[in-house]
C-alpha cells in the first residue's frame, strides 16, 4: 500500500495540465489535483470534475460527471449546484440523524427518551442509518473504494473506515440480538463531515467573488458586421478581424482597435482607471469595459484566451491553485499522517481489547475515533484557503499576485527600487520652458525638434510633439537618416539640416559646446526639469525643458513603504540634479540617476549584493530585465499597457499606493497561512493521543467517534474561517 498523498506530489496525477489537449479532471475541494481520466480525488475521495464540459447533466455531483472546476468554482450557477448538492446531502443526513439519536442508547441513556418501538429499536436504527452510509456518505465510501483500488490511502479511506466499522459492527450486533450499537456514531460521523465539507466549499466559493465578477464583465452576446450585415453572435464566437458594433451602454466583448467613431469608455472594472477614457479611431478598447456615450465600430484583435481580461482571470486562477513552499511540507506531513492514523487506530484497538478488560465496544470506540479525528484535512487546507482569499482580494483591488510563493517571499523583502517615470510620476511630462540662442526662433526650434522626435515614443519626445501641436505649428515629416541613441536622444536630417536632440552626454559625444547655455541648463535642472538640448548642424541652438508631475499618492506611498521597514530607492534615467530634486520632495534618501534601461538590472544586483532581498517596481515593458533580476518584480501600469507576464505582482492601476496595498495584503496572507499551519499541526498533535485513549486511564478523557468527527470538521472550518478573516485587511489597501 502506498502512503497517502493528501495532496500528492505525483505530477502525472496532480498536474493541472495532465493531458495536453485532453480533458483534465480536478477536485472541487482540492483544485491542484488534476488527472487525465475520471475518478476520485486522491486527497479527499470526492469525485473529480471533468474540464471543458459546457453544462452539467445532473445535480448529483457525487455519482456522475461534473463541470470543469475552473468554471465550477468561479461560475456562480455551477458553483451553486455543487454547493447545493453538498448541502442537500448534509440536511438529509441531519434530519435522519435526529430520530437515530432518539432511538439510540445515546438518546435513551443521556436524554431519558422512551419512544414507541413498533419494531425492535436496532432495526429502526438500521433502516434510518443505511441511506446515510450508502447515499449521503457515498462520496466517502465510493472514494475509499477507488483509492484502495489504486493502492492509495487518503481522507476518504479514514472516514469510510470509521463509518463502515461502526455501521457493520452495529449490523452484526443487530443480527445477533445485541443491545448497544454504533448506528448513531456512523450517522453523526457522516453528518458532521458533510457539514465540514459544505462549509469548506462555501468558503472556497466565497474566495472567488472577484473572479466571478470578472467573468460577468463579458457580455453573453455582441453585434458584429459580417457579409455587410449586422448580426448578433455569442461573444465566444467572435473571431480575429471581426468588426464589432458598440452602442452606448454596451459591454466590450473582446479587445480591439476602433475603426469608426468616437466615444468614452469606462475601464474601471478591468484596469481600475476611475475616470472614463476618451477613445477614437486607432485607439484600443479592452474586453469587459463599458461603452458610455458614442456609437463606434472596432476590429477584434485579441479574442478568447488572448484578451487582457482572460489573462487576468487565468493569472488569478493559477495563483489561487498554486502552492506555497510551506504547504508542500504540510502535504508531505499529511500523507504520513494518514498512515499514522490507521496505525494508531489499529494499535488503540489491539492495546485496549487485548491489554485491558474494557471490552470490545470501548476498544472499537477508541479505534474508530482515532482514525476519524486524525484526518489531515485541516493541514491540507491550511495555506490554499489563505492563498485563495488573498489573491481574490487582490484581484478585486486590481492587484494580481501570480502565485503562493510570491506571497511568502514578500515577507522577506527589506528593500524596494521604484522607477521614477510612470511609477512615482504621471509619466506624461509637459514642456515648461524653451531657451534659444540668439537669432533662433523659439517656434522654429520646437518644430525642428518635433520633426526629429516623431521617430521616438519616449515620454519627452511625446511632450515636445504635444507642445508643437498645441501651438499649431507645422511639423516637417520628411526626415532622413533617423537614428535613436538609447537613453540619450535622437538625430536626423530635416530640410538638409542635421538636428540632434537629447542629453548633455549625447552633446558631448557629438562634440557640441554648451557653454553659451550652461547657466540656463543648470537653472532648469535645479528646478527639477528634464532638459532636451537641441543642436543644429553641430551648434547648440536651444533647450526644451519638460517636467513630469508627481502622482498624488506618491509621497504617501513612499512614507508607507518605509514604515513597512523597507529601504526605498528611486531609479531614473534623468539627470542627477533632477533625481535629487524629486527624491527630496518625496523623502527618498537614496537614488540612482542617469541610468539607462538596460543598466537597471545591474543596480538591482548591486542591492542584492549588499545582502538585500529586493523588489523592483517598473512599467513591466522597459523595465523587464530589472523586474526579472529582482527577488520580487512588481509591474505597474495602466491596465492594458502593462506586460502581465513580466512581474510576480501586477498592478493594473498606475497608483503607487497599490505597491503598499500589495505588500500589506501579501504580508497579511502569509500571517494567515502561518496561523493555519500552526493550528492544523497542533490539532493533529493533540487530537490523536486523546482519541486513542492515552489519557483515559489517568484523566478519564475519551471521545466517541461522532464527537471526533465533529472536532475534525470543526478544525477544517476554523482554518477556512480564519482565512476568510483576511478580508479585514481590505480597509488598509487604500489611502
């Protein structure tokens, strides 16, 4: 017999993608389980749920095929059906247990009941208990059969062993005319465990509220243009390059680019952007957002699993089903605990029956109680429930945490590097000053600079172009020999003149003398401006100064990060004096200035070399190498623009205070994980000796099987409830 894997490490059986391209079956209580054929959960014995099934054929979720767990635990209708099935089983078992108690020795001896018995009481108990054992408790008996057939011990085996031992022994006593039986123990054991499973399922379903809300953002159908006609199709049937029609109030079904019209879009439910965003031809729309004002048409560019919303859902689902490093240890302990339980139960029976004169009934009571109370369900639920709740809360607040390991690692952070542009500032600089040499026209300089900058998408380039448009100046689009010098500037030939715009370092490389404008450049830098120097045919012609506005919550975020005990460091490509000005305003003591994008990873390494466990916060695109180098990479951006793949934590909004929220949530989740693991471990350490009767002779302590079942279920409910209490941290996630 193989040792139990409460959450087995056998990848062939437990990988969520057990069979590439085929149906994968998973468990409603243990979603990390995945098998490529029908069967029962190796952890708890519940029937597995096949994926990619569109609709369940029955409400009986124990005896036939189930809905895909990914849909089941996030789709409200199917999740309700699963929970309803467990609830129905509990209530049937509970109602049948009431007369069982009344006719049992427990009711007669302890409650003084003396009910009429048209047939012998034991036969009444047999009739009432049988449907509990073989219908409401079938998830355990069937699960135990399947597990034993596969030479595996698990929770279902423990429960079934206790139930069948009490039931079959009672049947034997009934047939031989015995007086005392264990029918009530078998009935209450099933009832209490079903109640525990129901509460666990209810708790797990509650953790996915944010995911279900995301699913609901996609409209069931949409209007598209095909063959020149507007027709209504299911959103799932939209394909690439379909032209989708949006009217005011419509939800956007997929991602795409507007081809006709102008409107304002509410993206708050997807990206967290609180204000409506104006969209016109050539601009993108994201699935799940809401069209507010105009009627537009857009071309579908990402459909199905390609959409931003689908990626978010997949990321959160993956996170909720991931395991923390600490849970893997708990899983191995749980596996051995089942063997310990069976061994302890057998040892308890043999020692009490053959070593004392307590009798068969008492010895069997100790044995069954030991097997039941040692079920490692609480140990298996310890961190998954906390992870599910924590990641669900994060998704609700547009904070995507990729996996349980990230949650654990955040508790080790002691340093964080913040990219200035786009993280601490708006990332949308504006022109503040233009300084020109004698004989140079300010507008002419701006127009020439804009002509060169049109080949770049750098924020400074965009600011210069925007100012040129604001002044309604003409930009010469006929440029030649364009060259972009990474991190320094650009050059090109415009109207026969070589124009170079960029940093002082670029001007030095081009041997351009800046002495005539030195004092003006220094003044602008000291005021916190970023300068773009413009040279024409090798001679300095002027300076365009831009400034980026700090985000409203930047200073509070920095203060809060330092309050969390983190050394806060700023990194920027700006001039040292600009960086110093911003750092002083934010209260940051350490910064790295004039750093090229490709050099940022080296500065992350530098902090790691100082013994720091480092988080890096950046836009997820330009800062990808630095995010990858960091111990925790945090990608921050305006929802659809962020590269979701690049960070361990993805912040859909561009609010720096979300960094604080993510770390607080992660730390709170880790605390719950540790609390749950501690409780589960202590419970199992104390419960087995009490149930086995170790203290019976000295203190008179003993547990009947039904009480053992109640305590076992209560331990699981306590763990699940403690995880749900994480929701209290939500009030600390906003400014």
